[in-house]
C-alpha cells in the first residue's frame, strides 16, 4: 500500500440542482492535492457502490468534465435511498465497507447527503474506534429541505427556493392577466414533507409591500379550512386573484396530509393526486372561482437552469472544504455555512461535529411565519433573500443546457466476494 | 377630430411568456411613427376594455416601462376569454365598438391572440364594409398551442417548448440518479388539449441518438394502454428509468381524456387530478415501479426566465410588423413567420389574409410523430429545434426577475352610456 490514500465519495438521498457542484469541489480539491490524496473513487449509486465494490474511477474524467459538474444537476454518479443500520444491528455492512476500503486503499470518506447520511457518515467516522480501521469521514451537507442543524442553510435549498419564488411570481402574473373572465386562483404544490422552508420561498414572489397576494400552507401550521378559504376570498376581493403555495406536507389538525383525501378512482383504487388539486377544488366548491394548479415535483429540485449563484458557490465551497478539512486531519465533521453578516450578506465556511448534526431536524422557527399562519415574516424574508441571489446559467448548445455525462468507468474489482443489498 | 388616428391594442385568450414582447413591438413602432399614429389605447382585460370603454393610456408609460414589456411575461393590460359573436347574432357589440372607437378617434385595431381572436379581428376588419366605419384591423398571432395556420410557428410556442424540453431534460437527469433504489418513472403533464406541439417539445430532451428515454402521449394518437406500458417497461429494462410526457389532451380511443378517469373523492365528488397521476398510477399498477409526476400548468407558459430568444424576437417583430403593415394601408391580415432557410435557420415576416386564418386549426403532421406513436421524428426535431434557440434572460434584482408593472392609467371616458358584458 502506498502512503497516499485514495478517497471515496458518494451521493445520497434525493438529488439537487447543485449536488454535483459539491462533487466538483471535492474532486478538484483532491486533484490539487494529488501528493496527499490519490484517486477519488465515487460510489456508483451512492453507498451501495461501496458495499457492492462498484466504484467509479473519477481519475478517468477530464478536467473539463469535472468542471462541467458544477453546472450539471442531479447526481452524476447515481444516488440511492439506503440507510445503513447501526453497527450492532448490521455489523456485516461495516465490515464489508472496511473490506472494500482496504482493497482500494481508501482512507478518506466523503458523504454528500441529508440527515440520514450525516448519521451514516458519523458511524463510518467511528470505524477506527469501533472496528480498528483508520478512516476520516466527512459529511457534505445537501438537501433541498434545508432541515440540517447548525449550518445556516443547506446547499440545494437556495436553488429550489429561487425556482419556487420565480415560478410563483410568473404564474401570479399569468393568473392576474386572466382573472376578470377566467382563472382567479392558482395553486402550486411544492416539496417539503416535514418543514416549510420551500413553501416559504413562494412568499418571495411578493415584495415586502405585498404587491402579489400569496397564501402559503405550511406543514408547521395545522390546516384551518374556513380561515384559509376566507383568506383566499379576501385576496380575490381585493386583488382580483390569489396565488396559493401548498407544501406537500400540509396537514389537517389530526395529522392527515391534505393530499390524502380518500380519493378513489373508478376501480376503487386509492387516490392519485397531490395536495394542489385538493386545495384548488376546495376553493372552487366554496367560492366558485375558476382555478389552475401545478405540481412542481422533480422540476423544482432539478432546475439547474435557474439555480441560485449563491447556492452553487456554497455547494462548491463545502465540497472543497471537506477535502481541506480532511487534509488538516479532521474526522466526523460536516463543513457548514456560517452567515457572518446580514446586510450586506456575507458567509464563510465553518464546521460542525457530526455528533451534533446526526438525526437533528431543523424546522421553520415560528417567528418566520406570519401571525395568521399564511405568510412569511420580514425576519424570514431577510433569511431567505440572500440565498436566492445571483444567477449562474449553464452553457447552452442548440437551445438546450449542456449538462455533462461522465464516462463513469468502473474501477477493477479487487475482491472475490460479493455483497447482497 | 385630428387627421392622426389613435390605435387600439388588446390581448386575448391565454397569455404567454412573450405576448408583452408583441405589445412592446406595437407601442414602440407606434411611438416611432407618432406623425401617423396618435396614442395607443390598450383594452383593459382585452376586448372587454373596448366594449366597456375601459381604455388604458399607454402614452402615460415611460419608454423604459414599454421597453421592459419585452422581458415581462403575462398580459400587461389584462387579457380575457370573451369571443365576439357574429355580426348577425350580436350587432349591438359591433355598434358599441364603433361608438367607442369613434369617441376616441381610433382608426387602427391590433388584436393579439389565437384562433378565436383572429376570427374576431376578421369581423372587425369588415366593419367599414358592414357598418360603414373606417378601420384597419390587424391580428398579431399568439398562442402556446402553435395551432394557427399559414405562419410557420406562433409566438409563445417557442418559449413553452424550450421550458418543456429543458424541464424534461433536468427531471430525466434526476430520475436517472435515483432509479436504482427509488423512482424509476417520471411523468410530466403538459398543455395542448387539441394538438401535441408542446408535448412534442419534450422529445427534444433526448438527443437525436435517443440518449434519454422519453415516451410521449400525443392527443393525435389514440391511447393504447398495453403498448404504452410495454414501451415504458422496455425503456426501464434498457436504461434503468423512463420519462413520460403526457399531453393534457391525450385520450382513449373512445375520445375520453385520460385525465377523466371517473375518479371520486371520499364525498363522491368528481375527480380532481390531471392526466399525469393517472398515467403514473397505471405504470405502478402494471410494473410496480416507483414514480414521481409533475403538472407544469401555468408555469410552462409564464416561464419568461427561460424564454427562447428566437421566440422573443419573433413576438416583438410581429408586433412591430403589424404597425408597419397598418401604415402601408393593410387591413384584415395577420403578420406571419416565414421560414426561409432550414440550416442555418432563417426567418422573415410575411402576411396572411385573415379569411384564410380564422377558424383553421393546425395539427401536428403525422410524419412528425414516430411510427410507434410515442416519439418525434427527425423532421419534427428539425422543425422544433430552431424555435428554442437562444436564451433571453430578463434582468434580475435581489435574486428575482425585474418584471415591469405598468401604471395602466385609464383614459377618460367620453361616453355617457355603459355596456353590459
């Protein structure tokens, strides 16, 4: 084994418009330190690639391809939804990881994901203690849900926030044009099953003066049907129209999601739709307004074409910082974004201990939500606004964004054993 | 009455990302010819503004505001869904128009809309013949549906096509990343109740080599459930995932829309959802694949942030040309886009007689749809590709597009009579 250890990098959970920017930061920083870090091996489809010894040799990608990751959405190496159990529950998984890491001389573990991944990364970081295998594990935060603690915000969130703010603005202009004789209410459903960060971004469609009537349904606020309907009507009476941003996680006081309305198709199969059509129909039944509704779904988190420049820079910076912390000997940490100044907005990279990060969820503070529960406060606006600053357009060719496709060449397997997922 | 007549301009039907670029072209051209055209009065909420003498004085807007219309989506003066009946059926409406036009010295009528509006414009153009009132009426084409005849394409379509192509590409990257352990199929529902032009644009997400598996459901092709399900499975087997673009107008052989699946909620109310959840659920039931679905709705037609530069230029050019044709004495025409060269793509402005345009719908030619009915042919690709060329980003401020809000000051009413819509 050489002195210079290789690194393992994997993407985990739902992908974002900028997770590849973090990958770009990791790989470029590693290449700049090739005297200290050997190759970067990426897990094909996340941690599953490590368990099955299905590693991607990023060394075979050109500098241009790696640079292009910065403007390419989704997970270039494949991601997965697969949570490692605890060491006691499934020791075999950790022993397998060590077997693969040993076989490929891997001494650095970079895991790019959300809360669950932070937990996994934490367990890997303890492998030298628990199983005697020397490894440094660093978690790189990524989640559109913005629900990781300590870091001021999470890479991935700023871009989805920008997408939702811009889309809500544009659709509001549209419905306003049509309102006299046609559509009066537009409903957009956004992601965020547990926390209303993304829904809150819809509030940015309106200026601080409230020039555009936007009603937000947060997961944090129990749905009060009559108050909601009245709020919509008040807006239509005043402005002629109303936009509604509903979180997929919005729910009734009994905890049932709005989306679960017991809808059945002709064959009695369970409901198909989301919260948006439910809310839209509710308004129609109460007030007779013509409506339109949209469900943004994956469009919102993959919309690299309208990514926030701040978000891209932060995603890249945290990937790069992960490597630098690693070279400083750090283990069991996550680089974070620290807001050092509010106006003008300034940030720098900090770090958090994974024991403080793992399994902690950050919800919207109550003072971010307006008193009536249907909007954002100025404190919230102050928090969100810097995160959507700047545009970072990808290059285009023939009218379409030039997103990179990597070769993703496999590293030759060293082990004779396989591992069943 | 002065020699110099005023102009009336109105926006009609569903708005687009670039209809205001046409308005910009009309008003700027009129301002450049102020010796021949007086003020441009816009109808507040379309033709209803003319009938109710609710006119907007565009002369009160600064040159900067008018210039900003070029990058502002939606209908800046308000649009409406209101079709004038025939002269025989509702003579009162036409007499009222004349009354208002006379009162405000209006001699030029610019109507910016789709097929129904072309018909209305045609009727107005005949007013000098039918009711002895001298007026020149020119129709400026606008429709995301791209279904007007004669013109090579319609302003508004290129931008929605670009939005759908880019969104389908981005979401396809996303689902590919997730496919091993999670979502394998992504379904996006797009507009186009009668014609599959917008759905076809989803095919541009894939290169000519078919690097991304996209299955399209066109309104022009009767839905064959088993063949569709087999096609999706073939793609998932080969690529690991599949994207589906379903037109809201996709239908069963008996003519029923896919979206009308007889879905009932818990209270027995009729279905709420669109075609996307129906199709997604169908795939899940057949093959068990995890799915995600999106309904783009208004987001697609208002997405000025990702407008096609070609589309913006054409929308502007046709607005400008309408004024120029008018000054040449034309009446009862529509400026058109003429494709003069395929490669490199070149276009110029032409004109069509409104009698050839009104009430004719242009469908996708059969040879634009692949033999199996689920994709686009190279001929279609050749037609579509130039229309999404170029980006024309709006200016941004504090992370959000700076769309203009006009003053929309009312012109003083001259008439003592009112008109009930």
